[in-house]
């Protein structure tokens, strides 16, 4: 990944409130990166209002509006590519993306933020999974997206001890600031070309500098 001096054009995929989108708008938009598109899997979600307020073009790509997931992925990928996106950020995006129809269009340039210390508790309801297991340490992972379920190489992780946690909402409230910080940090690193695969471990991404 070559170092860039101009803002990195990124797209953000959302499905709900858009707090991670807002964090990116507040921290990197117009600086290290330029958010050129926001795509939602659902109409009417607050994240779309955040995009509008920031003057960022947005569109809805609901699964039900397309013949199948592949058609949705191809339409989504084409729309993002037309807007010049170089990095795709999944920020609370609650849909799977196909390897050939989407990921291959942006090789090594799709990242996701997940509310657990992967590989523990992948998929939906990660915090609820963790609470059911009885863990006392929770965390956040930012990783490259591959064809698996939250299985791509890890870029950044941070843990937090919450020994008395019982309520998923309380855990999520504690994790949100970490998500916001790690996601912005990862976008900055990608923008300056500081991320590279670990030659000794395909499961890890190294940071230069």
C-alpha cells in the first residue's frame, strides 16, 4: 500500500444508528480520508441522516430490492467504485458480502469493526455470546474482510475488563468509544500505506512506523 498525500476516498457501509460513521465524519473526513459514499442495507436508518448532514452521497441497497445477494453485491460494488472509493469500511453493516461479487472488486481494502476479541464470538450478537459464556474481558477487533464470518486478518484489537457486566447495552456502551478510536486509527494507517500482511502469519496485519 503506497503512501498517499491526498485524502483517501472511502465508503462506509451501515445498517443502523451510524455512530461509527459519525466518528469517522468527526475524526478523519476531510483530513486523512474523504468519505465519498455511504450505503445502507436498510432505508430510513439514522446513519443515512448523518450522511446527509455531512453532505455525503448515500443510497440504500436492500437485499429485498434485488433478485439475489449476488445481484445486490454487484450493484453495491459498482456504485461504490463509480464514486472512487479506495477503502470500504463496514461500520455496523449487518449483511454478508460475497467474495466474487463484492470483495474481489476491492482486494485487501474492505475492513470491519466487530465487538469482540476475535476469533472469539464471531457473527451476530457477539456481546450476548460473550455474556452467556461468562467472560469478564470484552473487546473490539478491526479486521480485513474475507469470505468467512469475521475471519479476516486482524488489524487492531483492544480489550477492556468489565468483571461485573450483565447487560449487553452496558457492554456496548463501554465498547463504542473503543470502536470509534480503533476504526479511525485504522483508516489513518491505511491512508498512509502503513498496513501490510505479516509474512509469518496470514491471520495478522502488521503496522509500519
